[in-house]
């Protein structure tokens, strides 16, 4: 769920940044500060997504007992949840 929230926030902020000029002649996406915020959101989203996939693979096929497998899933959940909050805040900064 966290990855979906991050992706939706990123896509909405990206679409806004491509069209909004804020009084200038170029879209705000071409400003470095906005582009940096959006690329950080994208990186956190992808990192959370891949960690979630790795945790799922570990639950299904991984070595060790259930407790060891569950630990990776819980780490992925906490990581993705924390990043979802950061991503939404950064996306709100882009939109203003």
C-alpha cells in the first residue's frame, strides 16, 4: 500500500510540474530544486518497491525459519511506510 501511495503522489506531482509555470516561461520541472525533489521521491519509491519484492520472495522461498523470513517482511513494511510519508511531503512541496 505504501508503494502505491508513493507512486500516486509522484505521478500527480510530476504531471503538475510538467504543466505549471508559476509565472515563468518554462515548466517548474526544469528548475533544479523541483527536479531534485521529484527524483528523490522516485528513488525512494523504487527502493521500497524492490525491498517489498525481495521480502515477498524471501517469505515464499527464503532460507531459515518463519521468524527470519518475517523479519525481512517487517523491515520492508517499516521502510516503505516511513518513505511514503517523506514522499508525500516532498510531492506536496512540489505542488506548493
